[in-house]
C-alpha cells in the first residue's frame, strides 16, 4: 500500500497501480480515453493530465499523464489545478475537431464515454469552423456497425482486438492525424470476441448492429441482472428491453467470472427471445394432424391435470438449459423415481465424473479470473473458445502473463502495457493443447497435438505417470507421444501454478480420468495448481448435482410400456438422441406435455404445449462450471405489452399442474418459496438460497429500479392498446420494481446491479463506480455462491487407460463432433445474427481416409440422408475419424459410425 496526497487530502491506495487507477478507485473523477481497466496504459490520448509535485515544498509541479505515473508512496498531485483542467479541456477540443455533430442520431448517445468526458472537462464550445475529415465506413459483419468519422484515435479497439483477444484482421492504417481503424477490406470481423468493441470503444465507431435493427436509447430500456444461458461459464449479462422485446445485451461486470467482456454468442444470441414462432399461449393437439387449438390457462391446466390423473405412470424429462427451480418442480410433479435429467447417458456419466473429480482430484476449481494467474496450462480434449467462449480469453491472458513476470524482474509495472508488449514479444507461459484440429489458442500455444480421443487420454495418463510414477503407466506409447508427454510434464512441474483444462466435449470418461490423474499427481507433488472441467450447457452442473435418471432410461421406460405419460421440460429430445429412437418412445405415450419457450420437433408432436418464459421473462438459478450458483431475474412481464401472451416460468406451470394432479386449488408460489424448496430437497444444492437476495431485500426502504431514472414515455407504452395506461406490473418474486421508481445509485454496495449508471458516467465505464477498486470486485460482493467444495486427502489413481489403437482397414469412419461457438448451441442458433455468422459446415478427413473414399479437398460427401458437406483434408487429423460441427446433425453421438457417400458430381 502507499499514501498519496490529492488536492491536499491524504489517501491510502494500492501502490502497484498507476495514479489514474488509484484515483478512480477512490471515487475521484479524472477524464480518460485510451486507458481501459483490463488493458493497462499506453498514454495515447493525453486526457488524464494532472499536476504532480516533487514534495510538500514544491509549489510549481509539472503536468503528468496520470495513467503513466505510478502511485508511489508520498506522491502529491492536484486534479483541480487550473492548468491541468485547461490542458484536459484542450485535449478534448482537439480530439473533437473531426468528430461529427451527430449526438442526436448517434447510437451511443446517452451511453457514450466521449460525452461523459466532454462534460467532465467542461468543454461545450467548438471553435473549429473548417471542413472536417470524413471517412468511408466498412461492412464488418452482422454483429458490428462501423462509423469511422466518430473516431478520436484512442487505440482501444486494436489494443483489445489484437493484443488482448488475439485477433488478426483489425488494424490501424495511416499515420499522425490520419488514422483509420478497420479491416484491410470489407468483411466480417473474425474474432469471436469482436462484439466487445461496442463497449471498449469510447465513442460510436463500433456499435451493436443487432441493436440498430430495433434501436432504443439506454435511458428507455428496462434492465435486470441476467445470466448468459448459452454455455456453462455463467457470464453475467445486462439485457435491455423495450416494448416487450429484448433490444440488446451488454456485459454486466462480475469480478470473478466475466470481468468486462463477453463472447459474441452471449452478446448476440438473444434473438430466440423475440421470435414470432415461439409458443405464446397453451396449445392442444388431438393427434389428427390438424392445426393446434388455443386454450386459455385454466382450461389447459384442467385438461392436462385430468389427463395425467388417469395415467398409470408419468415420466418427467428435465433439461440442463432450464433453471434448478423448474427441474425441481418437475421432479416434484412426477416423483423422484420417475425423473430424468433429459441428458444422454454418456454425457451424464461424464457430468457425474466431473463433479466427483472437482471434489476429489486434489486441485481446486479456479474462478475464471483466477485462471489468468496460472503459468503453465494443459488443455486435454477441449477447444475452450468453441465450448466455453469467454473462458478462452482467460486462458489467453494466462499465456500472455509471461510478459508481466518478465517486467517484474526489471521493474516494469503490470499496467505499462506497451512496455510489457515490447518486452514480451512472443514469450508466453507454456500452453499445451491436445485436440484433433486447430483452436483459437494455437497462436499462443507451445504445442497442439492432433490426436483421437483415446490417444488424448493415453497422453494424459502418460503425463500423470511422469509427474508421479505411482500413477498408472501407459504401455506401447510411440516415441513422439512419449516425448510430448515428457515436455508437458516438465512444463507443469516447473510452474508455480499449473492448470489442467478438460471437459465433456469428446464424451470420453477416459479423457476426464486422465485429467483427474494429472491433477492428483500434481497435488501429491505439492503443486499449487487448479483443475477446470468444461460442461456443455448453462445448467449442466446444477442438474447433475440434483441427480436423476438418464434420457436413455426415460425413453426405455416409455418404449417398454412401463409409463404412458411424459412431461418434457425445455428440452428438444431430437437434439440429444436419434430421431428414430425418440419418435418411437414418444409414440408410445398416450399423453405428451411439453413446457418450452421455443417451437421444436418435440413441441410439434406434443398433445399439450405450455409456453415457458425465457431468461428474459422469468427468474431462476443456474450453476456454472466452477460450481457457482447464480440467479437471473425477469427483465420484463410479457403480458404487459402482449396481453394475449400467457407466458410463465416453467416452475409456475409445473407447480400448477402438481396442484391440479392432487385436485387442489393452486396455492401461491414465488421465487423464494420454490428456491428454498429446491435447496431443502437436494443437499448438494443447499447453498442456492444465498445465491442472491430475496424478494424482501431493500436499500433505504426502496426496491431496486429496473429502469434508469431518465426513463421516458411510460404513459405511451401501451397507447396502441388503450388510452388509459394500466398500472405497471408488480413483482412479488424479486426485490426489483418494473419502473424507474426505486434505488438505482452506486453509493450503497449491492451484488445485483441491473445496469451501469452513476452521475456523470453513462457509458459502460460506469462499472468502475461499483467496484471496490478498479478491476476488482463489486463492493457488495460478486454475485453467486460456490456449491462444490474440495474434499481433503488424495483419491486413488484411475487405471482406466485405453488400450493402444490397432490398425484397422474396415474403411468405416466414426463421428468426431466438434463444439462450435456459432451454431453449436440450440437456442442461440435461432438468432438471425448468429445464423449469419455460422461458418459453412465442413467434413474434416485425414488425407488417407479421403483417398480411401475417393474424394479430395473441396469435394462433397453425404452423411446418410443428411446434407452434403464439403471435404476439408487435414494432414494431422486422426485417421479413422470424420470431424463434424456440433448442431449440424441432431441426435448424432460421438463415435457413431458414419455412412458416407459421394455426392453427385463430386463437388458442391
């Protein structure tokens, strides 16, 4: 710590920070542009000038850039110095010379860091009266709109895109005051994190294209704290709604999980909420093929309850994309012995094993933030960017942190970004990746090893044995694999904090056991490492902690005639098992009830469909891959703007059905009640009650506001429906109000912050007002609570080492399904921007396998009755396997034998 003096006041600060960061952490306002809390300082904009004095006797001092000056002990500065204020005002003035006067039509208006800083410096007159420089804008894809005329040359965009996220197709072109930030030609930005430019840019150069299609000012959006449902990382999001539709999603700061950034799937994949073809009212089908009949709520509940009451046995099929509360209520409806998780058997076995390893493998599960503190990484059987999006940024920062270690040795502070970049050059902490094809982390990797699943497992077991000879040895390793294992083991043992990353993408228990053995070996050798295990879906961890039978079991019960009714919760079964298997089982059920928020193959055949709420319309709890339970809250009440809609949380529907099944009047239920019931019923989930404050939480006696205090037009919200405005919806489930009436400030610490705003800070930089220190943690504590605790002691090593592969010439190829960020997740794949961003599906083959099939690069192959896929040959790709993107062929499982035939003409 250090003592600094600011305008005569004494403060204690973190001496490792620069003056700008230290002052902002104290709540003192200094304007800035080029600095960003996640990316350090480069001193490009000169906006953060302050006067610094040598000592207490110095009355002259000198102007310094606070972002480039260390907060050393007894530093004395003045923010309010007249010359410093005049200098800061002149900086804004020259930066604004070419900036257009288009705030009223700019999409960043009211959400703009440039506006905030201009007001903060007191600059309100323009003296420049000459022709402004103008630019041609570029097409940058479906996510990002481009308006270069607004650029103030802060360099934040390329620093994030290239230096932080590892992108290569965005650059700065030109020199002096003639700089252009864009691509070398029009085209889609390739980085899966490009959407963060909309928040990183302090002006309106890069804006959210999906928001442009139905634009609303920030102050006219209604918000709630949300959790991204599109992978297992659990990023915190801030969804904004107007007129009953989600208009945009922004990052919601979380000090341990996502920090300042999201992946593009999480930011732009919300379109399924707004689809017109989703269920809005209860539907009944009589099985004759006629269009479904609309039912009112009471009629639907009575008919379904009556039908279920006459059933011999009801099977409930849950979902890892539904909340814990909804899955629990389904389990209560059908009984524990009749509840299925809705997860295919091999995946569920992997989930159970991951939970076990997280408790017993000897190494803790780090938070995503803690991942960045590791100095050697082994990724075993995963492609983290494709399977867990934002996690890839954490792993990249861990590799890049070698620069900070080098800088520490010669006294270069961690915030001096450009100096560290020059010092580090291409030096990274070692990252080893065992995955059959290229990944987004290959550019910082010490090596990537293209192996088949069993060979990846064998490599992992070999690494464990080299670290601790007590671990099982691996027979018949070829020399190259043995040397690779030696190199990986040496790097892990040389590190102070090694990290093992694995997961369920390959549906291989052997790969997971190998990762567990490495973790156990490192723990026994007293290494302070960590183990990350990636799950597939938003609530895979939580549902596996709840327990239940597999989907295969549920379908077998129906096929065997041991049940004649089924209730399916937010789950398209055709995505998980073969269509024939699902069709046959569901056809044996006399009553099929589906509760979902999307029209799927499963809903299309159901006798009854109940319209469920999405994350934007309901409340619930999810558990992420680290075992952190987090709550998401309803953004808007769908019936307020769409009176015909009968959308409710799934747990409300299932609660009502359970009461109807018992012949009771539906008792009241709210979120706190069902969350508490879930916690009491499942010991592993007991902590979820503390994941967020209850409905009675207040600040200074006030509910929390969902809307900014400038929210306008409420009296006209329903003018198209009625002249008289009805009372805003009341929320008995949460501490939030459906209005701007309530607490929306930053001075009272709290975990659940719907949107970032503070006086004078309207842009996403306002998150700095809510943290204990800049880049630290929320002052009210980071949301969520960890459920999975590591058990003391050492587990025994797994001996389930796969046998060495035998050479076969059968010609049969097995499916190796590769996770993909865009298109590999069921709900986000329904969003139009994501659909535009999907790459053309390809079939990856080893060159020898391609020759055996008589095809070559660019030819077209058919998979059974599926689509034609373009062949991509890869020399390193494991022989005997065919690579397919996830989500392309629903029901296809890892390792399934493929029937391939050449398309007519050979080429598409």
